[in-house]
C-alpha cells in the first residue's frame, strides 16, 4: 500500500496489489474506468463460472474497496449479491 501525506490529507493507493489481482484473475485488459454506470441493472448470468474463483475475486475487490478505493464499494457489493 502506498501512502502520500501532505498538509490536510493522506492519500492511500494499492496499484501493485490491483495489478497483481487483475493479472491473477485474467482480467488485466488495461481498461481503468469507474466500474459501473448509473442505474445499471445486474442480472444473474446463464453462463456458469467457478463459484470459488468468483468469490475470491469479489473478496479481493472488497479488500481494495475497503482500504483504498471507496469509489468501487457500491459496484462490488452489488456484484457480491449474485
């Protein structure tokens, strides 16, 4: 975890962990955007994915969201429901 301190603020980031996580799950496509559009309707997919891998990915995203990326918390929690 990287921390940058300046008067009145502390900025936390985890770029190395995020790169490692995306590479390990095979989702390292170079796109770095806010992960969810407004009012997105998420439905359960008919495509079966490995439950254990999906849960591991959601857990890793929750860790990142909790400590350094609160902007992805809502999207991650929405995905964790499915």
